[in-house]
């Protein structure tokens, strides 16, 4: 029985590898490929074609447009107009059709579905809503009705559980290992200038205000002087940042450049207010200036580091930072978190923070 079990597993794996290899060879030779036609040419069709062109199971005939002004749009080859649908299907022996544009004149989704059924062609369509979002899309059946669910992030369900477990473990271990740093930096801050060791700043996440902790890098009472410096703000949008801020202490310049000032935020991560990786923590007064589309950054908790911190840091304008945050929210994965953390270490050693 042991031999049968071992040999069965081995031969099944080898058999499947051989079959897949044989299929790939046949597809590359043009045998068994599915001939596919797009109806409509737009960004959705182009994106779909980009993903399909490397799949040898499909032979994309091209696309039909409302009218033919050129033979190519994006990567898709235009093989005719909508009025030529039946003749092109017969000429190229089309087996599958993807409707990419539901608003084409001369053909409706219902008409196209009837045509496909009469010709025994598989019919697919790209919903118009997917032009707004193409990631984290799920199909659900609710009471017999098919529904498309557009999730803001993969960080739902077990993804959220995993990220919280990682944040708790990482922050706890880091706090313990960095004990000598806490003591040394605290002593240096006290020697360098008068005031507390830690600086507590109000930050906002959704409708919650929490205190984010940092090592104090400015003179005591620096917030009161902010209004006087607003005219020197170097960043576009609601964020405030000046490169040579006169409120920063001598030691403060060093711990800012090396990002040591942000290490106490590990306690925020441990308490669950923040994450290790995420968008930049938001000041309440900055959030009041955000447009409705910017509020999407609240889909996940703010982080100590993130894509913006490893791709320009303070040199980025607000819109560029938001785009990076949106990308992270849509494409989160454990490996992306690990990659950002490793790159953050390199950025810290370069000491190019402000």
C-alpha cells in the first residue's frame, strides 16, 4: 500500500506535467486554440487583450469597432466594423466573443447574446463598472441574482487577520530588540534641548482620532509656530512640509534623516491604531482639505512606512503620494509588505528624510 501510494502520487504528477507540456506544444503549433473576437475597442478591451496574448490557448482574431478609421487601437487589431459581425465570425470561425463596449450603436447586449446563441458561440461581456476598478472584483449569487462585488482592498477576511497578527508580532519583537535605542535616544534628546522625550500628535483614521507617538525632533511648542511658517510650505495640496524647518533641533535633524523619530509608532502598531505598512498617518486638519476621492486612503490603517516612503518620501507631491497609497490598497499582499519593509531599511541607511 505504501508503494502504491508513493508511485501513484509520483506518476500522477509526472502525467499532468507531460499533458500540460503536450498541450502547450500543440497550442503553440496552432492546434486546439480558441478563436476569440472583441466587440468594441477601449481601455478595458486593451487590458484584457494584454493578459490574453501570452495565453497560447487563445488566438485573438481582433476587434470590431463602430467604424474603421485605422487598423489598430492600442494593442488590438481592428478587423472590421459592427455591421460586418456575421461575415467576420464566419470568415475567422470565431468561437468566443467578448463584448467590451455595451454602448455601441447598431448592436445591443441582448441582440449580441441572441446572435451568439444562434451561432453556438460562447458569449462574455466586460461590465462597464469595471472601467472604474479592475482589481478585487468578485462575483456573488444572492437569492439567485448574480451580483458583482467591488472590494476596495484584499485586506478583508483572513487578509485582515493575517496583517494584524504580523503587525502585533513585528512591533512587539522590534520594541524589545530596540530597547538600547529607546534609552540612548531619550538621553540625547534631553541633553540636546528642553522638553519631553516623546511628541504626541493627533492623527485621524476614519472617524477616530488617536495619538501617534514620535521622538521629539523639534523645539518644545513647535505647533504654535506652524501658522507663521505656512507661507514657506514646499508641498502642493493639504500637506505641510519645509525642508529647512527652523523648529527642528540639532539632534532632530539627524533622527529625522534616519527616520529614528518614527520608531515610537511601533507602540501605535502594538495597540492597533496603526500598521507597520500603510498610508501616511493623517492630521485631522489635513483631512478636512481632502477631496471625496482622497478619503479612499481610509480603507486600511495608516502605517509607519509605505510605498510613498520608499519612492520619494517628502519629495513627492500629495497627488503622487495618494496614487501610491491607492496602488497599495488595491494590490496588498504579504510579499508586498515584506518588500516595502526591506526597501525601507535601505532608505533609512541612505538618510535622505526631512
